[in-house]
C-alpha cells in the first residue's frame, strides 16, 4: 500500500519541490494549501492520481486535524519566511502556533508514524567566530528578526515534544537557493536578479559567512530524515559556507561578466532598508531589504552538516555547482541577461 504523506506549506518554495520528489518516489501526497495560495509550483492534481489538494491553514486547527486523517508521514514545512512584515504578530501565530497545532493533531490521529519538521538555521542562532553544529542552542539574548525569534521558540517546542514521545525529527536548512519560486524563501535568486539588472551595483554588507543549501539537496535531506532520521535528533541540512561576496564573484565567473567593484556599507544598506519599509507601508508590497536583513548581515551563520552526511547520507553540492545550474535557469526565465 502506498504511504500517505501530508506536506504543510506545499505551495511554498521548498514545499512544492518536496511534493514533486515524494510523488516521483511513489508516495500518495496530500498537499495542505490555503485557498489563496499560488499553486504554480505544484503539479496539477488528477482524478485518482497521487496528489490531493487539501485546503486549510496551520493556524486553523480543525482544517489541519482533518488533513491528518489517514496520513502516515507529516512534513511540516509551512512557515512565514520574511525578514520583515508590517504585522509581526503573524510570526508567532504561524511559526509557533502552527507547530503546536501539528503536535496537537498528531496526538488526536492514530495513523501518523513520523513528523519531519522544517526548522531553520536561524533557530540555532548566529555562529560569530566559529562553525556551528547540532549541539548549538540559541542564546536568545537578541534576535535579528521576528522570524528568527519565532523559529527559536518553535525549536524548543519540537524538542520538548520529542522527549514526550512524539516521533518528530527537526531538520535545519541553511540559506536555500535553486530553481523554483523566486520568493523571499529563495533570496539568493532575488539578489542575483537585482545584481544582474544593475539595481545592486556593489557587494552586499560585511564579509560574513552563510551556509548555502541547494533546494533539491534539502528536499533529499527531508526524505532521508523520514527514512533514517532518529526521533528527537537535530539534523543540519546546510551546505557550503560562503559569503554573498563569494556568490557574486562566482556568478561573475560562471557568466563571464564583471565583478562588483565596491562594497556597499551596511549603514547605507540600513538607511535604504528604512526607506523601503516606509515605501512598503504605503504600497503594501514587501521590501527586498529591510533593517532586520541588515542585522542578519552583521553576523556569521556558518554550520557543519557532517552529522546529516553521516546519518542521512546527505550529500550537498558545492555553491559553484549550484550556481552553474541557477544562473542559466534565471536567464531562461528572462529575469537576468548575460551573453
């Protein structure tokens, strides 16, 4: 019998790619989406096919409980992923409340064998001066963004649930990039579009490291966590540690275009961020860069994924390999130009 897998956040950047991979591996997928969701990243459901759209919201418990019915595996990938929004109360509502609802629904459903929870490197906190691993606990003294704060709180809830017997495996992707939706969840693609269109003429911020994860590697890491992940164990699904300067330099080499010639001071970026927030409040369109983005750029977020390599056979590609795929893809969409 085909295992039934529920994916929350199925219409998102990561969730959509995860649904495709699960369908390719022969699972029956219930894609949990909102009525207002953009479903362009999902294959169209067919009568009697392996994909079923289930409408609801992680903040709406009855709809989530109904979606759990008959499921064997749950991937909880739904999250509000933004550095800044006008109403910050939505972060705890979706990212903390949503996880609480998932755990509550598990307790009321008999069929669920495992929950793979998509956390974030932000839940572990910055790694200024060192390379972080799964033992790192967020110091919680300060948070660069409300998103970071909500994911750190949710992380504690997930780990507590595991000690109470919930079969949950938390995974922690890095800065996800790759083909798929060009949204805030795919910030590398957004910045490359700005760079190649001349709107980002210099290097962004300080020379700080981030851990870059290709979306398809993260998807395979999720599936491996379902099959091999130990309950209550954390797994970093990160990749190569590099800076955004490295990203821009590699992009220039791959496309045979010029590298930026100067670094944009963070104070200038922050001032631009405040203006963008002001503009956003007028237009209703979320800014690409806001002050919380700058707070993130002031820190290092570098991690090792050795544990996932060892236990999950996680095998992330290099940043150069990933960008060699992403740049022609962005060009094919007409989002960037180079010759």
